[in-house]
C-alpha cells in the first residue's frame, strides 16, 4: 500500500514500492512541522530548489540516514560538498531508481542557497514527477502557472498533483485552479500556504472551486492520503 503524508508547507513523505521518499523536508523552523528531523529515515530526498523552506533539513537527514538527495545539478553539487550522497538531474530528465522513476519538470521560480552572508545561486528550480507502483505524483515545487502544464498533464497523466496555492512567491488560489484545469489530475492537494502570514490562503476556498473529475483533498500537517 502506497501512502503520502503531508509534513507541512511543501514537505511530503511518500511510502511507495518499499521505499521512503521525502520531498522538500523543511522541518526545523517550520511552524507547521509535526515531526522531528530525527524521526525521518528516507531512502531518497527530492529537493526542488535551494530556498531554505525547501532544502530545509535535507542535508542533515541525508547524512544521518545515508539517503540519496535527488536535486537539480548545481543544488546536488552544493549538497555533495556538504557531505551528502546525491543524484543530480535536470529539467526534462528522468531516471529509473530502485522504486520507480523520478522526472524533473520546469518550475517558474528562483533557486539560491543563503549560506551565512553568502547568496549562492544553485541553478534552476524544478518540479518532480514520481512514477511508482502504477501511480504518478506531481510535486510542482514553487512555481507560477505556465502553459506547459497542459503538456505535462497530457504526456504524463497525473494521479495526484501537489500544487502551491499561497501566492506571493508562487501561484495563488486563482492561478492554482487554472493550473488544475491544465494538468487535469485525478486528485489535487494544496501546499505552500498558511506557513507564514505572507502566504495566507484558505484551502477550503480552493477545494470548493475544483471541478470534477478532479477531486481536491486537503491534508493537515501529519495527515496521510492512501495512493
Ligand atoms: Ni522558493
Ligand atoms: Mn517556498
């Protein structure tokens, strides 16, 4: 049985094909966090971009658990320099791991790591499509909506889409509804909202406006969804 657990903000834990996969594990400093980094034991950690609310605890968790960080090339190099095991990829690339395929997609955003007083650019941000056990999950990362979402949804029919709705840095509710119309996923789960005042959004408002056949599922931090 495959499952998806929301860890708050854009962080998710997926149990699929006998592997545990974390995405954007922002735990320390995340006001929504319901787990401690020490309680997470992933095989893989997907990091969509270098911002601290996505890279989060990835490097520490990866080093402690010998997990593999799967990230855009420059960000993977940054994590490798910090001592983590990494698998670099890039937009449009896919790779067959021991549980299934990870594919990186476009994301309209930035990607910089702030290391003390240094701002280190770490390439382009990405979204990720995970294909395993006959399921396809799309984590959009941080992004504005873009027309290619229509192509993504057509070429890689999506079971579950994880989309930001908080606005300011990413799509807001109106944009995310537009994105859902392009992606046509079976299920959409909102993310990247209400963590901070600047990204306040009402997930019920989003869910109420989603049209069939797509179904919206709101997960509170800690809640699980059976895939
Ligand atoms: Ni970001
Ligand atoms: Mn973010």
